[in-house]
C-alpha cells in the first residue's frame, strides 16, 4: 500500500491518495480554485505506479466544507464519474450546491453540485493489501468524518484536527464542544503512529501524536469549564478560518511527509 499526502495550497485541505493492490482512493479534494492542479498532481502519482490502473475508484470527503469538497466534482468527472462519499449530514449541501452551508460563499466561490453516496461510521473500503475504515467524529460539524488505515496506524482526521498547532472551532452551525472532546478521546485510545490534519504536515510518532492530542483535549476541556468560551487573549477567527489561533502560539513540529 502506498499513501501520499498532497499538501494543501492556500485554503485547500491536504489531499490524500491511497493506492492498494485492488484499488485507489482519494480523500478530500481541496477547493475548486486549484482543482486542475490537483488533477495533475494525482495523475502524476498514479503514473508512478506501473501496472496499476491509472484511475481512482472513489473520493471520500471528511466534510462538506469548501476547503475539503470544492474540487470533488471536477476530480470525480475526470476520473470516470467515480462515486463521491460523504456523511449523510453533508449530502444535501453538496447535491444542491449550497454555498452557505459548504462555506463556499466565504471564499467568494460557487459550490458545484454533485451526486453523492452516504458513508457511515464503521464502513470499510478494501484495497487488497490494506483498507480504509470510516469513523464519524463530530464536533466541528455534524458531518465530520475521519478515515483510518489500520495497516499504517494512520488517521486522516479532517476538521477535528485542522492543524497540529491550531485547535478546531465549535462555534459554527452543527458544532458541539463536548463532542470534540469525545471524538479526540476516541482517537487517543487508538494509539496511532500518524495523524494527517486538515492542513499542514503529518503528525508522526506515537509520542508526538499523544502530545498533540493531549494538548488539544486539555484545551477543549478548559473551554467546557469556561462555558464554551476560548481564552480572551486569542484573536477572533477570520471569516474563512476553520480553526482558532492560540496566543502565545502552540509549537508546530515539522516531520517527514508520508510517501
């Protein structure tokens, strides 16, 4: 099994390409701003696998938010109209091209409408020499999904972990602060080797993963004790921000990328 992280450009999410002996999955698509570039990047990865089908079988989305889903229609169309999967709470937003609930309006963009298939907690996508397991991890939003690759002890966390050094927001529609704590504690029990956040470098090594998760969990527990209020010293998020910005800054430790 080969796993490649395509680093997010500007507002884009990280895009993950997972190639097994029996298929290929892309997780998240980035915005529509760089969708043609994303297509070229993915095609380049597939061409590096001689003997394998130069195609992807499906796209899995961690959220309906525009930075994760905006380019999904373009990629799906280019790859033989492959199915796009999202939590059922996010299906209507994508199928109607709703640029409010997807947040496309915050980026001055339209949201291409696209037919989707529901994905639910516990669903497994087999790839021959490995598999991708879907986890419903609400908190930032009701439709937040994560995807676990057991063979690599790796989790693609989506909006629950926007970056190692920046905690997610809960003050948006369908957000829930106690759910964030529960979801992060569920991840912590998995004792992972690697977490791929929404943006930024991979979080690698069991000790480093534990350190990052503990920092985030303790922060959100403190917010619960403050009745849902972040520290007063933290700046107000920008309209497009999917995270809060700590003050003073939390450390962001650069680690070697997965390839």
